[in-house]
């Protein structure tokens, strides 16, 4: 089983890139397990078919996390992004992958965390692709596929 996550990278990360620290990104679907990343890639292609690019407008800087010490900028209300999130979760459920918890469904609050000196000065960015990443263990991750919106 692989630990997988669907993200929208703001910083450019190409397929195959391995890293220990995330660049600027927003989580589209939180971590889940599946044995075949290719099946998930195909599910993402189906989920995004006909969607097109998504313009993300950001609110002011806020502090998040248990200690309120992580700077983040939340995406202002965006129906297209929420619809993408719901569609992927519904399609995952059809293949037996249940996504729930505080970062999914009605509790989904898309944002960009600005850790380790990352900044987000732009008022808006255009999300033109989503990435499927895999946790490799020992803090390493890898972008394993990209789906164009």
C-alpha cells in the first residue's frame, strides 16, 4: 500500500521530484492508502475532465496549527475547487477508498501553509494542474504524476 496525497503545487515540482519539505502547495485531498498509484492517476484524470484551470484568490495571512504559529493564507470561497475536492472523494469512495476527517468534505478549508520561509505575496494564482504525491518514508515524498486541468 502507498500513502498518497493529491495537491495543487504553486511551486513547480515535476514528476519524479523527491523532496523532504513541501514547497508552496494546497492539499486537494488529504493522505489516503491505495495499492496502485496508476489507478489513482486515471481516477484523477476522470475527475478533472472538462474542469479547466481554477483561479485561486487568497485572503489575508492567518496563523494556524495547534500553537497558532504557522502562517497560512486561505483560499477565498471557490466553488470549482470545492467541487473538484468532492468529485475526487466521491470517485475514490467508488473504488473503496474512504476519505474523512477534519481536512475533507464539509471541513475542507484549502490554504497554503507558509513554513520554512515560504511566502505567498500574490493575491491570486491559477491552478492549472494537480499532482499525485507518494510518501516514501523517513520524511521523503515524491511527485508521481501530474494531471492537467
